[in-house]
C-alpha cells in the first residue's frame, strides 16, 4: 500500500481499530499481525507484534477526560531492508525506537499513539 493511501485512512482509536489498520497498511493476513503473542509463539515472517505500553492522560479540573493509548509495535522480518520499516517511519503519531537482530531476524520497534 502506498503511503498516500495509508495517510488517507482514519487514525486508529481503539485496539481493534489498530489491528485492522495494521492488517490494512501492511497487507499481511490476520495471523501475522499479533496482539501480545504468547511466549514461544511460532509464526511466519514478515510479522507484526504489538502490545500496549503507555497511556497519555489529559486532566481538567482534576478529572481525567481523555486517554490516548500507546502501543509498542515490532516489525519482524528476515529481510534487513524490509518495506515495512520504511512504511512505519512515515506513519503519523509513530516514532522509531530501536532496531535489533535476534535469531537471524531483523526487528524494528516503534511507539504508536491512538487517538481518543
């Protein structure tokens, strides 16, 4: 999917929205986009895993009226020049955190904020 098409999609607001968004922009099947996969899970690559990592809370008059959730998204690929790495680098409200290799697979880790 081109970045122009990706940017025209509505920004995710919920975890279910994020699941659909990740499947759509990467064009990967549901079984390769995993929310908090269990330890030792086996999957085919490329794959995307994600988990909630933070909540940004906004207060007014000591009342929490808005929460934006932050997810840590890991792109895993056997290709060190993965097309997904370039795609995620251009997403709004997404920041690159780190890259590492493990078991001959490249991992790119991003922080991604939903909107509420």
